[in-house]
C-alpha cells in the first residue's frame, strides 16, 4: 500500500452540523497520519497485511435499475421484519418504516442521512465517538471521513419490539467502497433485535467494505444484534463493532462470516454497569485462500457482571483464521465472570488456525477463563455414521453443521436459522468430498 497517497477528501452532505464536520475532519487526519498496519503490530499478529491499494476503491454512484431489482429480490434472509432498510453501494433503495404504533411511542428507525438531517441532537453523543482499539484505527478514520449510509435505531424507555428489524447492505461496483454504519441506542427497560446483512450482487466485482456498528445499551435494556457477512470471494472487508453495556443489560452479539477474500472482524465491548450480561458469538466458514481475522476485547469496568464469548471456525483448503481475544477486568470490578472460547475445526491438513487468547485481571475476586482448541473431524463419529449407511458426503456435512449448531440455535428465529443452514450447505456442497 502506498502511504504517500493517504489523503482522502471528506465527504459531507449539505448543512451537516459542525460537530459532525469536526469528527469527519479528525477521521480524515487520522487516516492520513496513522501508519499502515504492519505484521509487527501486536494487533495484526499472524494476519496478512492488506496489500491492495486502498486508494483504488471509491464510493460508487447510484446503481442501475437491474442491480437495484436484484438486491430487492434477494433481500430475503430475514423473513417479515417489522421494519427494513436496503442499500446498494451505500445508496438507499428501499425503506420499510416502523408501524405507526411504534413510531407513536417515540421509536426512531431511519437512514443515517435522515438522522443527520432531522435528529442531530440524538446522534451527537454517540456517532463516531467509539473508535476501535484493536488495530484498525486508520480505517475507522477513513470510514468517518466518507460515511453516508447506514441505520440509526433509537428505542425510548420502556418500549419492547418483539419482531426483528433488518438492514441490508449490498456491494456492486467494481472497486467500489462502502462504509455502512449502524447505531443502536436502547434506553432503559427496552427490548430490540436488529439483523444486518452484508452481501455482493455479483461474483466478479471486487469491493471494499469498512463497516462500523455501535450499540448503546442503557440500564435493563435487552439488545440483540446479528450480522451476516456473505460478500463475494474478491471483496475485502473490515467490520469494526463496539458496544457499551450499562447496569443489568442483556446484550447479545452474533456474527456469521461466510464470504470475502479477507475479512477482519473487530468486536469490543465495555461493561460499565453491575448486573450486565454480555454474550459474543461468531461462526465462520473459510475455504480456498480466504482469511478471517478476528480480534475481540471484553472490558469489565463494573462489579458483578458477566461476559461470555464463543467463536467457532471451520476451515477448508489453505484458508486461515486468526483469533486474538483479550479479557480485561479493571480494579474494582469484583465478582466478574468472564469467559472466552475459540474452537477450530480443520477440514484440510493445509488449513491454518491461530489462536491468541489473553487475560488482564486487576481484581482478585473473579472467575475468568480462556481457551482454544483446534482439531479434525472425529474419526469415530464419522465411522459410526458411515456404519449406519449414511453416505460420506452427508455424514461430513452433518458433522460440520452439528459443530455450528450451538451458535445457529442462538439466532432465536427458526426461519433465520434455517436460512443460515442453507447458506452453509451451499458452501459445503462444493467442498466436502464424496
């Protein structure tokens, strides 16, 4: 990557508030001034440093009618969402608004552009305030300088939404840059579930995704966020997620990674209130020369809280995964329960799974553990299934799907779980030998 070409023009809409212009300019400066990540950096250990010239990727114009129709016809992963936004190349092409009874209660679910125009005061305390601490600060800066697409969800105190909200982001243009942004503000005693889907309209075009998600869960909020990444095999993807959990919150984040050539996923959570319970799940299937780079940070700043992380990866061919996770328990965060588990299933001897779990504990009354396992298909389990007349391909597929079922069942929707199984089966079908 040519570090002399780091200047990016801030992309701002007319009449943006000064606080947003300041954050955009700060992001642009960070992108220009911060060095390109190196394999020597602790947060990039074992990962392939991005070699593509990032400056070759640029925001794309509104896609043609046929592309928009393709996106609309294929935005079906989430069945019957209560509200929905669909983007192609960061352009909003369809919006299904919230039911009137929810909007009358003060719930707000709008595109980022509309939120900037109409709800600036709501955005200012949160938008672009939580940068990553896990290595991709430079790319966070690029995102901040150009972001124009995304979803803002605000749930006022005491409101429960019992059906999922869906957001689709499609990448289409060759060398197109998309920068989706998701902001969830869930006030006290609320309940909400948002599902985000990242995908490509074509198998041919190479794209770059730099997406950011931020969750603000206030006391006793119940927030579920699920993200499915299924870009084509030429796309480069950065997903930079953060969350803040207040007192007695229930916060669940599930990430499913299937596509992309290289995908880096950073997920950091701050637990700032006692009684909070945070779960972080991920499922990844890598094939060919795919590389999935996963970096996590669980920070406990308050006592009597729980965080539980489970990341599972299955690897074919010469694919690679990197998991690097850190649990931090700050002084005073007594009676913390924090767990971190990474499990890798190697389906080819050439595949490579790296695990770097870690603990930093400054309190003395805690229960914390971390662990990582890497192994192959259980030969006894496979033999048992074959001896019962199950064909080899079917047996292999059942074993791999069974490996993931622990996470799939946590999706909380029979239809979404079944759709994810179908996506996995499609990927398995060409990889599992008869």
